[in-house]
C-alpha cells in the first residue's frame, strides 16, 4: 500500500488550500458575475451561498478526509464497495478539468511572453484567434497553434516538476512561494488601478446595487454557481489535502480561513479589474457595457487593449498580471491533480514520482489536443459540460452519500476537538436537506442550458467525454494492485 503523505506544517496546508481555491475564476469570472447579477446586490446571495453551502460542504470534506486519512476512492469504497465506480468517475472528471485548465494557463504563458513588447499589436482579438486560442470556425480544425502547443509542454513540465516531489518539498514549498507572491502582485495591480483616472466609473458600474434582482432566481443560481467553482467544491481535492493533515490539526477553523482568503481575494481583484475597465472607458470614450466581459474575452482581448493605451505603466502591469494568472492557475491545477494522484497510488501501489510522471505525460498529450485553431471553442464545450453538468451533479451525490449512507454525525467530535468554531446537528441538516435542494435547481438550470443551446458538434463532444469517463472509471475500478 502506498504510504499516505502528511503536511509538515499548518502554513503549508493553508497556503496549498488557498492556492487550490484561488484560480482563474477569481480573476476573470467573479467580476463579470457580480456586474451581470445586480452589482452590489449580488453580495447578499453570495454571502448566503457561502454560509449555507460553501462552508458546510468544505467542513464535511475536511472532516471525512481527516478522519480516514485515505484516498477518496478508498473512502467511498469503504462506505459501499459499489460506490468505488462513482468515486473513480469523480477523480477522472477532475483530472479532465486539469487537462483543459492547463491549456488556459498555457495561453497565459504565451501572453506573458508577448507582454514584454506587446506582440499582440493593435488588434488583440485577431492575435488571440490567429496565435493562441483560435475560434469556433470548424473549417480551421486542422490548423495547429504552435505557441500554445509549446506552452502546454512547458506548463505541464512545471506542474510535474513541483508535484512529483514529496508533498512538502513540492506542493508545500511551491505554495509558500507562489501564493504570497500572487497576493503581493495583485495587491500592487489593484492599488495602482484604484488611482487611475476613471476608476470610479468602473467601481460604480461594478457595485451599484439593483435591488430588484434579489427577487430574480437567476441571481441566486449565479451566487451558488460562483461558490461551487470558486471553492472547487465536490472535486475531492479538499478531502484529499485534509487527509494529509497530522493528528491535532484544526479543521473548521482552517475552512473559515481558506474561504475568507478566497472570497476576499476575488472581491479585491474585481475592484482592480473594474478600475482598469473604468480607465479605458474614461480615456477612450467607450461605454462600460462594451468593455465588460468574462473569461478569455476579458483577460486576453480587453485588458491587452487597455495596456496598449496606458503608456510605460502598461508594460509593467501587463507582465505582472499574466504572472499572477499563471501562479493562480498552477497552484489550482496542482490541487486538482492531487485526488487522481492519491487514488491511483493507493490503487496500484506506485511511488508518488511514478504516479505523477504517468499522469503528467498522459495529461500533456491530452492537452495537446486543444492546440488546434478551435482550441477556445473546444474548451468552452468541455468546460460547460464538466462544470455545469458533471461537477454539480457530483456535489449533490456526495451530499446524499455522506449524509444518508455515512454516519456524518460521528465526524462532529473530530471536527470540534481542536477548533474554536464548533459544528453540530444543524450542520448535518444543511448538508442533508438544504444543500441538495438548492444545487438541484442549479443543476437543472445548467442541464436546460446545455440541452437548449448545444449543436450536433457539441453533443458529439459530450458523448465522447461521457464514454471516456465511464470507460476509464470501469478500468480503474477493476485494476488489481501491482507492486513495483
């Protein structure tokens, strides 16, 4: 049996967990979600979503992982041997997320190099399509985006180099460097952005409340959706990291620290992003509504346009921003890779080095499939299916499994032993009834969107992904341990 790793300090664990939570979504998704869902009004359902979903679910993951100190697949197998198949579905889905997630980090690496002399030129949108991410034009499927391919190999090597080492020498040490650096860089960018002419235009656009939105179910779905993605719920990575904690560790207190750090970071970052957008609106006369976007459109098209007109400071802020995005992407992907590493090690009794090497080589080869001239379109398809359909469904199933098939109340004494913040039966009630109901609405909304908006090409991708997940899960479930 593979030896279970263990954190050597609370700092290493906390920074690794913060790194897992703070990712691309905090930088390019949150500000758009706030803006398009009532501005400052959004903060009310957002805080409620944290209290009744984010924190309770993470406490559950911490408690179960810490109690068993085993892989996610073994824990579910222990509850019921038939659940092992579902557990492999979970870790494989999260592994697939890493595969396309690192492609986006690779795009960022291309832009980091380009930011040194603004190679994207005056037409940032054309640069993205021709050089980095392609478009949805299927006739270009045969073209290869070489800069993206090279960057994918580099990023996967960096992830392998960090994660193949001992837990504390690899992920622990890297998190101690990358996370503080990320926070310092973003603090500099945001503080400077707040001083820009027109920053107030962006801040007012972001935070002006629309109280009528509170009666709109979509704002509540958006808040719960943001918390799911922001805290990486249901991906078993929190459970896996918590399983590495030594005896006597704080659990609930750690959850609160991680959630606070994550949510503070994304709100703080949104202030900076919208201040920069306000500056662009002020100096160019472009209405804010034409500038606000999310995802690739914001980071790889809108912001480069703004850097072009900022003068010398743009040549400082641009590299810093892309470095920050790369740090956030790498720390999150390392965490998302960990459940697969831990589960596979316990299944086939491999060393950490061998497990990470095999997964990195396979993952890199799969990521290279996204180097065609429809790269961004493929990622949009895969991301929508895995996040809006698969992961939310997994969270619902985990809530049911751990509250109906598992004695979750037996975890309460473990959670309360060393923590100042205590939990009790109300915590179990939330997970058992309230959380599944809210998430079921969110899941049905996502499924409806997929069904209504998908074309035949997208549906074929969904079918291929589903077949791969189910086939690989069957293979891993039936693997027999083989000593090296």
